[in-house]
C-alpha cells in the first residue's frame, strides 16, 4: 500500500490491522482516491515556478496513485467482488 498507493507506513499498518490482513476497506479507498485527486488539482495550478521539476515529478506520482486507487476500486467491486462488499483484497 505504501509503495503503490502512496500512503504512509502508519496508514498502511492501521488498515492492515483494522481489516485483519491484506485488505482495504471501500470507504478508506474512496478517501484515498479523493485525497490524491485533490492533490493533483492543487499541483496543476501553477503557483510558483521555482520548483517546477519537483512539482512535475510529484504530480506524476500523485496521478499514478490516484489512478491505481481508482482501478483497484473498479476491479475490486466488479471482477473480484466478495459477498460482504466492505473490503477489497490487495492481493
């Protein structure tokens, strides 16, 4: 989760403990997607041109995290859906 979805190690550990293993709850994934999407919108607004290369790199990573979160949700609730509809397996 930390490497591919852009969460901190503490957030990933909390989610693993809360979901009893390699799962992420659907509301947590939605919040993560919204957080990355809002961060993309912030980075796309040119406020300061001093660190343009660093901002472009951060924007690229944030877009990747946002897309991964969306695709994980999409695949998790359609193809690999479980009966509980409460969590998505990360495996």
